[in-house]
């Protein structure tokens, strides 16, 4: 069964401000991850590490699609642990005075067998924390 994880939040900030937070590596480190080699260009690859439950995991991503102020789509993989490649899509929609942020993470079943840290439950909780807490607090301050 290939059921994507979908997480959606209303952020009380203009869509341009949300887009900038999502695509500017200097802003990203304030709410997301530190990604020094991030370049907003289709085909560009970037890496970052995340520490979780005592482990430090390399994330490798490749930008697949960019529609300014609307959509950012990139791959998401753990090359040191698995050959599986998943897809993360950030969709932004202007809604009244704010922005509706929808994140879709597809094909996570490829990480089955890597342990609880890579489970559907763990990813879902992580995305809720990243968008519903970190991103929201950063942009609404």
C-alpha cells in the first residue's frame, strides 16, 4: 500500500514570506534544518544531517520541481541506510491573510525495515512538529 503522508497547516503569514522561509538556506536553519549546500534550482542536490533517537542520519535530496510561491518538490533519501528514494512536495496556497501549507511525503514504505525512527508514525509526527510548531512559530512571530 502506497499511501502518502499529508500534513496541512494554515500559517498566518503572506505566501511570499512562507516561500522565502522554505527556500532560503539562511532562513531554513531557523526553523527546519541547516542545509549549507541548498540551491533553489531544479536538478540541484543537497545534503543535511539530522540527529534523532541517538542516531545521526544523512539525508540526500534532489530538487525535482519549483513553482515560485506555490510548489517545491524534492526527493528524500538516506543513502547510508537504504536504496529507497521518497518524494516530498510542499504546496503553498494563499488563503485570506495567510498561507495554507500542505506537505505530501510519498513512498515512505521504502523505509520499512529501517526501524521505528523511519516509521509512518515517526515521519507523521516529525512533519507535524516541523510545520505545525517550528515553521508556524518562526513565521508568525
